[in-house]
């Protein structure tokens, strides 16, 4: 009985340490977000208080944000960029990933290595050629200028390729014998069977596009084309008193709610897709 009791006590101690560390991590990560939300509701004189409960919730800061800025336009721009980029990546990355995973042709490995090599290039090094392309084609300060760098991604191709390699080729061969074309096979067999990986790709792409800052900052020039990160960056640079900074907190709070909602709704797909990608 004594050894069994010691083992149980040891397991309980280890579990307690784990939960303690997780709780500490949650506090460290979550406190800035809770403070941001609380600050967006505080009176200007209480802005620098660390209290997470405002004395009086002043919802008027959110109304002032929309009156003093083009925040509504920025939300629409961010949504357009995120949705179109996600749709494009879902289509093109799945197509390329399917071809690389299930077809044999000369130079296949070289092409795939070239695609992977794009992941090693920092975004900052691509900004100059992207801007030259946008200038040449007249895409500066347009949706096309913001969108085109994200139409296809090396990470998405790698993700879909790794997942699609786990699908049995015999199933696809049987569909070809039945007379289905490649696009029909892709639409009726491949896509339904790869929903978890595709959902993961779409969610991660949406989150990245919604939060994108450097490229939209460079390629947009007017308030009507700013996305939320860019618009809030300019607004915060012009903040002169505590009331303006409270509105900055209100804008930041509004910007994270779509991301939280997406993650809450699709967290199972994210975990399942990441866990199964690469399994053979």
C-alpha cells in the first residue's frame, strides 16, 4: 500500500505543478488582453490604473472611435483582404499540393524544393519587388496591391501536400477508371477527405491576413484603403491625450473579437488538421 500511495502522491504533485504552470502562463498571456478591454471602458483619469474592473463602463469610447476615424471602412477592408486571400489560398494551394503529392513528372522534387525555399525568405526582403510590381501595374493603394502577395503560399502548399500524400492512391485510380476527370476527383473525393487540413489552412491564412501590417502599410496611401492594423497605427501615432489612447484600446479590442470567434468555432479543426498533417 505504501508504494502505491507514494506513486499516487507523486502523480498528483506532478499534475499540480503542470496545472500551476498552465495557470501562470494563462495569467501572463491573458492579463494584457483583459487590461486592454478594461481600459477601453475606463474614464480618461483611470487609464493607467491596473484594475481590470472599470469604476464606470463608458461605452461611448467605441462610438467616439467610429466618429473620429474611418474604423468602419477599415473593418470592411480587413474583411475583404482576409476573405479573398483565404479563398485564393484554399483553391491554389490545394491544386498545387494535389499535383505535387499525387502526380509523378520530371523535376517534381526540384519544384517542391523551390516552393519550400520560399519559406526561408523573410517577408522584408520581398517588399521591394512587390512594390515595384504594384507600381508597374498601377496597383498601389488598391485591393489588388494588398492582395496579390498572398494569393498562393509555400506553407499552404506544403501543408496540403503532406496531408494529401496520406490519401490512398488506389481510391483516386478507381475514380479515374470510373471516368472521373482530375477536377472532378479533386472536388468530389480529395477536398471532402481533406477538410481538416483545408480548414486549418483557411483559418491560419485568415488570421494572418487579418493581422497583416507591413505590406498593407507600404502599399496603401489613403484612409479609405487602410486595414485595421494600419489605420490604428496611424491613429495611435496621432494620439495626444488619454482619451485618444482609450479609443486606441477600443479599436484594438474590436479587432481581436473576429479572431477569437473564428478560433472558438474552428479550434477542433485546427488541432485535428495540424495533428494529422504529415502522417502517413
